[in-house]
C-alpha cells in the first residue's frame, strides 16, 4: 500500500528484489482490501465476499428507494452520472450547481432526505455550505454527504469538521456510495 503512484511503488520494489502480487494506492476502502485478501487466500472466500457485498448493496438500495436528495455538483458530467446512478436506485434528486444554490433550494424544495454534495465548487464550496446548513436549526438532522476526490484521512476530518456526516471518494464506487448513503 502506498500514498505514491502505483508505478513508483512497483519500480521501487523491483529495484530491491521484492516481488509484489499487487499494489494499492491510498486511500483504500475496507471492501477493496478485504476482497484483495480473500483473492490472495482463495476464490471461495472472494465469491462469498462478492455475494455478501451484493446483498448489502441490494439492502442499501431498497432502504434508499423513494428518497429525495439534493445533489450539489458543479461539473455537468458528474451531475449526469450521479443523477443516473440515483435514478436507477429509485432516488429522485434536485440539482444545485454550487453551495449557494444549495442553500436557496433547501428553503424551496420541501422535505429532503439528505444532501449529496461536492466539496470543490465555485461561488460557495461544500465546506462552507455544510457549515451554513448546520447553523440552521431546521437542517441540523439533515444527512449531508460529500463526494470528493480528496479522500485522505485529513480530508475526511475536514469534511466531518465542516458538519458533513461522511464522505464518498471519487471516482465513485457505486456500491460503497449506496451503503454509505443508507447509513
């Protein structure tokens, strides 16, 4: 496991005569690590793990079906991708292009089940928007999750300090996204 590039780690290991079966770059999710360990120790465990993960995802999707989220994302391609994934799970989404729009829509959209928000956006970023959401008594219990390419442990701490409930690393692992959202 390395915080550096995969190729750098492989080259360094080769220089020192170390034969690696695989290299992970940080951050690594628990399911990815568990799956890799299962594969290294036998395919039966890997198949069971994959089946279990599939069951967990189905349960999470069922729990989320019918939910209405506020999707806050400035990148059009990411907007379309997220809306498509959410729609396939039976989740409706109201779209905002930045944190400022999100705050406006929260007052207008009616009841929402949660907010799925990018951190890096123009006008008002996700951190500022989350702080503003938490300052309003009517939104204190609203679940706010961030989708971010910044997925190191310090970044997660920053997300939590801003008032978000959790984060989902980009590129999105759809299965993990639904599991996190269902919690």
